[in-house]
C-alpha cells in the first residue's frame, strides 16, 4: 500500500491538489473497516429494508431518476452538452466518410494484431 500512497502524493503534486491522497485515505479506511465499503453498506441497507436485490436496486434507480427529474441541468451545462453532441455527430460523419473496406476486413485486421502476441 505504500506504493499507492506514494503515487497519490505524486498525483497530488502534479495536479496541485490533495484529492488523490484523500481518496487513498478513504480507501485505506475501507480496508481497515470492511463494513464501510460501498458493497457492505448496500447489503446492510438491503437487510434493513427487507427488500431483495432486484427490488432494492430498482428502488434506488427510481430515487436517482426522481432526483434528476427534480434537478434539471443548468442552462449553460445543457447548452454545452448539446454543443458536444452536435460536434460528436459531425466528427462521427467525418470518421465514417474516411473509412474504407468492409466490416469483415476491419474485424480481420483488428484480430490480426493479436496474432502477433
């Protein structure tokens, strides 16, 4: 784990933040107390609710859906996403126009790279 801590410090220094060390600290807490892991908390909440996995996760999905329905995107974020979407279609069209050959040839070329391993 010391290597992970060193890497986190290097990333913090490179990004002028402490978020990597903070994330490492949180992960270390989970290793020291496995009951704090997201999976353990999920299982605990399922037991408390008396619901099965499917029912519980469906309930969570509905809660998340309602949150996003109740909390629309800010207009500037929506505009940015719409612009990115439009640009993505332009980029895709350009990529597709440059492509030559059949899909079968593409697959053959793709898998051929693994024959050399």
